[in-house]
C-alpha cells in the first residue's frame, strides 16, 4: 500500500471520529434547552441515549458523504494493490 492511501485513510478516519463526537456533543445543547429532563445527575441515562443516537447519526451522515477509502481497491495475484477511486 502506498503512503498516499494510508494518509487518506487516516484523514477519513479522523473525519469519521470528529463527526461522531460532534453529533454526541449536540446533547449538551439539549441540556441547556431542557435541564429538568436531561441533566447529569438524574437524567444521565436519557442524556447518554441522546448522545449515542446523535453520534450514530453524525457518523452515518459522514459515511454517506464520504464513502470508505477502501472502495475501489483491487488486489492482484502477485500481491500488488491498485487503488481505483479515492
């Protein structure tokens, strides 16, 4: 594999992680809007569920816009790897 492919995969992975964190961080905004129901002391299960769902949706949205960098990779019989579409 080439260094360019590794760099692109690293950038793609960082983008996916940041999308998940960004989606989960949206739960903080809900704490501000509805502090009675979503708080750290008694409402943490609801807050955790909301952060998880928002993080999954953020990650799915990123994957829709940026497919995996492994699309278009063809491995040949001699062991060389050809990257088609990145």
